[in-house]
């Protein structure tokens, strides 16, 4: 069997790393990896190449920096050429990027089977690009691998039941695989005590590109920081906006550090009290580490955790109250499977 895997953004490198690790165990599977070039950051992704021995992509299309339509169109054209040349049995896609949608469309037109990892996620507003990408990809996929039972339920409500498999979340596989290598060195360097600090990450355009909204968020977090330490690995986009809007005074009480890699972030997360974030992936990784998260977003695709009140959605005006609310919520294990998602995905593809 030949699998053509398509990746284009940082989280997809991480997911591909663990699936590729599983694929490498089988002599009867040939895998061709295509990087569309949409996004890559060695600080975020390089560690997975090293720890999991992830090989470099076979193709790098170098497509980035254009409008959604232009980027997706260019990707479809180039991916079609590669699919015609490589003749894969199945195209493996991850998540909800333009690379995902382009791969799905190109494969569908060539009548190649499509496998979608993280199928069934749904989020408001419906017109956001990521939602469009994931819904269309799900509609034309042959294998739909869901991270949770909610994904199965969402697909069923849309009339999609054939080819749906609850495999669990490959990010949980990664978390367990990497756990022995988590880096706790920043605890001492930043003079932190276990369960006596908050970690914050923030980068979404709807939070940081609006002067008034960003100011309100930082005022709320600054209020938190007066009662408990807040560690803030600052995203370049967020740093730029804070300087541009003249909001530097609002982060004086916050421990602002440069971006850190996955192993350092997970080390801090395992020792923190709570998390404040607008990251899709990090809110779930906080759960893996047994930590509650306050999410600065109007909605989340990981509704399993907000439905349980483990994670809380907040706007810019209520961050302090939600962070300081010491709600008692039982931790429910294995919402995202048993850590063997990649194994199940590869097994299903081989069997079928």
C-alpha cells in the first residue's frame, strides 16, 4: 500500500510524526510525504524530527503567503501533479488547513481514497476558513478518524456514518511518547513553585489585532498576576501588537519570556495551576496534563472539555473571574482515547 501524507502547518508536522513512526513498522506500506510550505517553525517542529526520527518530506511545494483562494488553488494544482506521478492508494490528511482542503479536492478529482485525521470537529462561526476546510474535507473523505466520541456524534448528525472510526487523538499519543523527555528546567530559572503559577499563551488575530480588546485582556491578566504569577511565552505577533499599541505597562507584572519548545511548555504545564490560552491545541494538552484552561475564544472545536466545565470559554472582560474561580470538576480520563490513535489509524488503513 502507498500512502501520500500531506502536511502544511506546525501542528500537522507533530501529528504526522507519530503516524509516520507507526507506519515505519510495516514493510508493506510505502509513504510519500508532501509539505505544502504553508507554515513551518523549527522551534515548534524540530524536536519531533529529532525525538521520533521523522524524515524530511519528499516534496516541499513552498506555497505560502497568499490569499486563501490563491494558496488553495496553487496547492491543488501542484498536489494533483504529485498524485498522478506517485499513484497513491490513499491520501492522508490532518486537521483543517488550506493544505488539508487542497489535498482532499485533488484526491477526490483523481478518485483516490481520502483519510482524514481529526474528522468531525465543529466550531462557530461557520464561515471561518478552518470550519469550511474541515466540513468539506469530511464530506468527501472515505476514512474519518475522530479524536473523540463527540466527533462521531457530529458526523452522524450530518448524515455521515460510513467510514467513521473513533481512534482517539494522535496528540495524546505524542504527549505520552514525549512525557519522559519533558523539560522542567524553567521552573528553577523563573523561580516558580509547583501549582503556584499560571501559564498564558495568546496569538489569535481576533484577540491581539484589536487595540481595545487586547488592552482589556492584558488588564485582566495583569489583575491575575497581582495575586498569582503568570508566565507568558509571548508570540511574535502578540509582542508586535503590544509594542505597536503602547501597552507595555500592562505586562510589567507578568513574567514574559520568549517562545519555548514543546518539551519546555509541557514541563511547565505539568507543574502549573491553570492555563489561559486561545490556542486550539494547547487547551487540550492542558487537559492531558490534568490542568484546567480558561480559553479566550467565543467557541472551541474541543467542546468535550467545555461541556464538562473542565475548560471555560471567556471573553476579554471576565478572564480574572474565570481564572480565580476554583471550581470543583472531576477529571474524566480517556476522552481522547488510550494513546494508541496512530496505531489504530494505520491498522484500519492496512486492513481496508
